[in-house]
């Protein structure tokens, strides 16, 4: 069953602007992961944040996790046209398989 | 890093035929493999989980007789779509988890197989 809910469902911004995507989930987790998927392609793993972490950075990516609100955000700074893709959060709990959110479709206009 | 491959990357078949998709972990032993399905503009939905040597566990609403999963070895799982129909057209993605030497909880994803049933 689907656990994560991302918002917005679609986001369109100009190149150079920051893009923020949010993810909410319902149950306790071990970690939360963000993936990118270009149209018609496979998943690219972006970043993993553990339940005892609050913030993590990787290049232009910044992820936050608030376990009390069961939510996470992905910030992409100084966006580029190449960042155009769908972004999914996925949660992991114990040995259960990753459960994916509905995703945010990001369009970065040059 | 751990690599998961899928074959074929895309397949077109006639309605009523069966299609087999292979998922291989290339440089680690996958004790658990997962099969997901993704319809256009939607998210990944888990279809089933398989552990090597055991029967697969299917998610609610997924027909086990239609989607046959075999996980006969620690590096290979297959998904067979039997008597495929146009509504089975989708993007099928496998994922593997196992002892990669780094983190046993990480799932590694294959590149996906696009199935089009005419």
C-alpha cells in the first residue's frame, strides 16, 4: 500500500530558482529516501536520511526529516533544466520493502 | 556500488502471450527481491516480495497466477506475465536487497522493463 504523499504533485519553476518538495508518511520508519526518475527511465537514488537524523545535504540537495510530523522535504537549490524529472520519496521500516509516495513532477524552465 | 540488471529493457508482445522478465544482481547476493509496477505518470506500486528458495509474497490485488515469480538463486529472479493483456502494459522494475558489504537494508533498483501488450 502506498504510504507517502508528496506535494505538490507538479511544480514548474525557472532555472536558478529553488525547488521544494514535501513528503508525508503514516507509520514509523527506519529511514526515508528520495529518488529521481527521468521520463521513461529507471530510478536514481538521491539521498537517504535516517530516522534519528534531522537534516542532510548532498551537493545542491538538502533533505529534512521531522519524525514528529511524519514529514520530509527535499530542497533543490539553484535548479537547472537537467533537474526536470519526477521525484519520489520512499520509506523503509524494518525488513519491509520500500513504499513509494505518489511523486512530484518538477519542470525547470530554461 | 551494487548493480541490478533487468532483461529485456523493453518488450512488445501480442495479447495472450506470456512474457518473462529477468532481474539479476550482478555483484552481490540478493536474499530478497522485489517487483514493482509503474503505470504512466504514477508511482511505483509493489507487486510482490520474493526470498531466495521461497514462494513469493504478493500484495493485495496482484494475481499470483498471472504474475509468476521465481527466485531460484541468490542472483536471479524472474517475473512472468502470463497471458498478457493490454492492461498489463506497464513499466516493471525489480529491486534487490542483500549482503553488499555496505548496508543490508538498502534496496538497489534495476533499470526497468517496459512492456507493451498489443
